[in-house]
């Protein structure tokens, strides 16, 4: 009888050791899965260790001593919080809230210029001096910005003439502005041109004054 109890005890001890070794092996082979109770809390033994089990609650679990903090520390760091990790950030220390390009360098935010002063002559894509003066300011802002800007120049016309012709005229107006900015040293790869023809008036096309205001270009950062 005594021998039988001793054998059972030995078997129990061997089984416990096997489970312990299995738990140790699991911890080295990859994320553990832990036994849970009815409240979905991890089950611990008398030593305070979580029980590993196949198909249980997936680790890492901080309550089980897994290296959750280590995994967080290994995540790519973004010291200035601009959304670009330090390993790719060419402009560290960007001011909080600044808009940045893909390399973490600050770019112009909300640049919107509607050139209605010194508007285009009828059926012309030649820039007036007032337009060139405004574009000089745009060129300075782009060149002074540390980032790689993305700027759209949009041309517009009044409603006189065929729509197809006006579409082409609006594109030529936008291109004239792009050519001028490039002549001022702005990288042309930053500039996109498009035309909206007569489709987006800002004033009444029924008056001479309104039509003049609609013969314009717009410059937007994006």
C-alpha cells in the first residue's frame, strides 16, 4: 500500500516537472498561451506563475511577467512626434503640430492664394505684374521651407467662348504660373498644374468686373 502511494506521488511529481519544463520551453519558443478562469483572468499556480496551455489566452501578458515593456521599447521611435520615425526623419526636432513631408521636414500648411488682382486679359495667358509679384512671395515661401512641397496651380476662365477652348486656356494660364515659379528657382517637380476652364467662377460672369475676376489662377499646397 505504501509503495503504491509512493509511486503515485512520484508520478505526480514527474508530471508537475514536465508541465514546468513545458512552460519554460514555451516561453523560449514564442508567445505563451495561458489558462484562464471564468472571468478571463490568467490562472496562476501557488508560486504565482501563470499556467501555460495550448489554445489559451495569447501572450504576452504583463501580469504573467512577459516582456511587454521590452516590446514597446523596441518599437520604432518618433522623438519629435511628427509621425516619421527617427530612422527616416531628416529634420529632427520639428515643432509640435507642424505639417511635414515623408522625411519629417516641415512644409507650408494651408497655402491658398487666389490671384484675382491684376487678372488675365481676355483670351490671354500672359501674367500681369501684380500676379508676378504675388508669385514672387509664393516662390520665397517654397524655397524657405525645409520640406518637399506639393503645390497645385489651377487656372480659370470666364464663361465667354466655347467650354473646350476655355479648358485649354485655363491650363495655359496655370502653366504660365508654373513657368514663372520655376524661373524663380522653385523645383518644378513640386508643382502640379491643372485647369478648370469656366467651371468654377467666383464672381458674376454677367458683368465685366465679374468676368475679369474669374480670369485667374489659384495656388494651393496639398
